[in-house]
C-alpha cells in the first residue's frame, strides 16, 4: 500500500497529468488563454507520426519469425481490452459510451515507463526473457487505439443515423481508418518499417515529443474543465475500473503467454512482459491519439483513470505479482 501511495503521488506530479491539471486550473479561473487551431493540428500530427515511427522501428528491429505468435496474441489482447471496457465500464449507469471506450483504448495501449520498469526487475530476479519481447508493445498499443476509435465511430454513426434505416458499418470503419489520427500513426509505422528514419527520429521527433505533448495536455485540460460536471456523479466507476482492470488484463495476458510457452517455448519471463504491457495504460501514445480520434470523449475521465490510478496499480502491484507467479512456476 505504501508503494502504491508513493507511485500515486509521483503520477499526480508527472508531466502528463500535471500539465492536464494546469489546463484545468487556468480554464476554471476564466483565463482567455487559447491555442490557435493550426498549431494544435500540427502538434497532433507530429505526435502521432512520432508514435508510429517508434512502433515501426521497433517492429523492424525484432525477429518476426520468433515474434509472430506472441505478436498476434498482443494484437488480440489489445482489441479484447477495449471490448471489455465496452461491456463493463460502458454499461455502468451515467457513463458516457465514448468516455468508456476512450478509457478502454488508453488501458489497451501500452505505457513505455511501465515496460521499462519490469525489465530490470526481471533481470534482478534472475528470470530470463526474450530480448525482443519489449517490441511486443506496438502490436498491442496500436490495435487497441484503432479499435477504440472504430468502436466509438460506429456507436456515434448509429446514434446519428435514422433508426428506421439500416446502418452501414463498413463505411464508418473505413472513415475511422482514414481519419487524420489513424492515418498519421499508420504512416509513421510504415515509414519506420520500410525506411531507416533513425537519424531524423533521434534528432527531431524524439527531443521535441514531450514538449509538444505537454502543450497538448494543457489544451486537453482546458477542454476537460468545461466538462467536469459530467464526471461528478460517475467518477467512482472510473476509479473502480482503473484499479481492477490492470490486474484483470495482466492475468489474461499472462495466461495467454503460458499457452504460447507450451506451444513454442516462449519464456516465462516473456509471459511476464506480455502481462505487464497488458496491465499498463498509456500516458504517451494514447492521449493525443484518442483526443484526435474520439474528440467527444472527456480527457479528464480517461487520462485521470489511467495516470492517477491505473499506472500505480500496474507498477506497484502488477509487476511484483506477475514476477512472483513466474518465480513460483519456475520453482516447480
């Protein structure tokens, strides 16, 4: 509990949540601060292109023959996490469907900091894992975010359509995949796989990413301030979901990892990595993608649930839990 509280305080002070809260505060005091729309669009494109580039580079540098089955599992788990949110959080009284789906998308996406935290702990515990297992993150991250955007778009399309007419699902899915958010991200993935953009990535995209993300968080915070009333009666559902879901997602992924272990010899340590990326929730790739892809969702709902509660649960409880399970299985 003390570890959880320490991480909770650190997450409250993290740049992602800190700048979001800053935007909420200035908007609440009636500030006239405004970010020009053209600047917002450029920042969003930059962030999503960088996210795609990092994913594409990671995929290109991995051993695709060994990674194939774990990668497929990561894709399916990322999609499943969004669907779990749809049929759990999305069914809670008073919860807006788009808020639930955006939250599911953020929890299906992957936290780089949580992934970075588990690897040295596996090494300290003497548990072997595949060197390429960290490259599983884009296979879970991107499908979860795209699924969230598509599900939200289908729901919005059905709500806006005349109920007497048959709703065509494929055009809605096609529009979602062709949206600026998904297109920018997939463009980055393609360039990362097919070209060698490391020099421009390391010299331009990577150094500027966190600065631009901070500006976007201020914009999202200002928007969230205008919609705080939406959360006052339903915040407890987001808190409950954010505490339980990381462990649920991690157990699902750990179980799938063990099945792959039996089939292909995938290591127990690799199963832990898969579990931890499933338990994590994104504070980097998710917010800009969901802001662009599901603009009707309330940022204070999905970012607050993920950053304030989900990440501390994944790091303070999830990592020791799954490493402990791995040690128990290896001792048998």
